[in-house]
């Protein structure tokens, strides 16, 4: 469920194949510079050639671990954490021209921001609203570049537009330089995006989400609702442009998307609330969010729908096994049976070690307890499965198991197989994205109470 899809990028998280930063000596021999148990990556040499900045963490075999910024001398000595007290993931370190500071990006409550730090850890926030490069769903996204004078250039995000190019300089207002999609969106009305927070029924913890209303929203009417769940599960949604969700809103649905426990950009403690317990109480976070939106008075409580991909597909399959409050569901590229998944996924070495701490045959009941297949006997909700045939992260055999089980139980189901599509490439082509949305909406319309 990696970032945009199912699970985080393995190379960035695994400690079983430790990344070691090396340098080339004058004799062209490689000299190892780092040796801790944990991934070290994104090395950047300072302009004066004296230091190396890099990011990583001490691997504790947790599902989520915060990535910090480190600096060491060019020979690998005097390594130290610069952002040890900063409880957010540091990405893309870049040196200032004078070698006295480092620029970086990070995610904060679903919003990508740019910052800088001195070598003694004094952090300054320089810009936010970075993103808009993930066109399908509202994930955090986007990189940046920096000039010698410290001016930043980056894709600037708005909830109703894909990215435009913007620049920022410390102490000066942000400037948006382009209007790349005005010709496309100038004559269209998109759904309004607004933030909403609620208390989880599990522990009264604050959960953040966003609501998209239909373009012609009328507060005197009630609308069907789609709960759309992000993948990962260690990933984050935010107030970002999302063509898929806007299309759902344009079809007359209120759309709720959220960052339940386990989501990134809220710190180590929040991210690890699902350590060795996923799916679990993230279910309570999501159901509390649905209740909160219904309580606002604009949703028809008898017309609820749910969908999600990858990690969100796991949760969607889990939800229909826990409740029948949704009229229909679409489960995209899920894990259905954790034992078979661990033994067939392209990252089997990672998942058993970090997400369970034991092999399937060592803790078979724990693998089964967390498998949506264990709840299939409860499912009454009409459920579509949607997966790429070249998905090696969550192999299509997982979807086939759920489809066959639902057939045996005579629950209305349908399976959509996307030829040649990988896990991350399910909507890589515009035609595939359109087909995905069309299939989901067609399934929901079949069960939508008029």
C-alpha cells in the first residue's frame, strides 16, 4: 500500500536490506560512511564540500517510522540528527548556497510544506500549498527546486486546480506564475472542498477529513454520500485537487475523505496507532466521520456508499464485514487474506516483519483476525472488486478470493479486471482513470435509492 497505492515504498522503509551511504576515494575505491540498522538515503553534499546531509531513521521494525534529517562530515564522521525534535518526515534535503542551512519538504496535517533549518536545528517554515501533481486522488505530492539566493520554485496546489508553478522567498509573499488549466476549468464549476474534524468513537481522538459537495449543492436538499478511503495505510490525503473525487461530486454525491489513525503527517504516535493492528480502530475513526457529516443535515443516511484502493481497499472490505449501513461498496486492489498476501506479494519480506512481527504459520490466528475474509460471513452489502491483472503488490488472487466467497454466499458482486495494470498503474492512463470512475459510479447508481 505504497504511497499512492497499496503500502509504502519498500526501499524507503525496510531495514532488512540496509542502505549504506558510500563515497569514492581518490583511488576510486568505495568507502562505507554509514552502518546503522536503518535506511539512509537522499544524500546531498554541501557546496563547500565539507558535509553530507541525508535522511533516515533507526529501524525499530514499526509499520511507520518518522524520517529525520542528519548531517555528517564528508568522511562519515560526526553524524548527528538535525531534526530529532521535529515530529514529521523530512524529504528532499537541499543545501543553501553558503553551506550553513538546509532546505527540505515535509507533510503537515495533509498539506505539503517547505522549510529550512540551520545546522543546529532551528527550523523555519517557508511555504505551504505544495502539491497538485497527483491528479487522481488528493494525496500529498510535489517537489521543489531552490536557487542560489534561496528562492524556491514548486508546484502550487489548490483544491480545485491541478498544480501551477509558484515561487517563494523567505519573508516575501508567494507568487503563482502560471495558470495552466484556465482553458479547461474556466467554464466549469467544481465541487467545493472544506475541512471537517470530529472525535473518534474509539477514544475521542481528533480526526481530520474533508468534504466535497456537488457543484450545484443546495443546502435544503439531502444527497447520497461516498466515503472514499486512502491507501497506504501510512499515507495522507489533504485539501488537494482530485479528479476522481470531483467526478463523484459532479455525479450528485457528497464525498467524504479523511486521514484516520495510521495516516502520516500527524507524527509518530498517531501513525503507529495501527502498528500490528490494521485494520482495526481506523474503522471507528471513519464511521465517526460518516456520522459527523450526516449530523450536518445534508446527507441521506439511507444512501451511503464506500470505496477505497489498496490500503483503502482493505478497509472497505473490512467495513462491509462490520456493518451493512452502506448500500454498495467498491473494493479496489485489496488484501483480503493476510497469509496468502504475505506469501504472494512482491514485498513479502517487508510485510511479515513490520506489520505482523511473525511468519503466517507462527501466528495464524493473528493473520486471520485481521483478514477481511474472516468477516465475509457477515457481508450483505453489494460489493464490486477492481484490480489490475499485473498487480504484484496486492495480487489479483486476493480480489478473486473475496469475489468467490461473496458468490458462494450469494451476495451481489462483480469483478473488474484491468488488463496489464500494475498496482500503482491502475489509473496511469487517463482512459483507465475514466474507466475506474465510470465503473464505480455505475455500481453505485445500481443501488442508489432515488
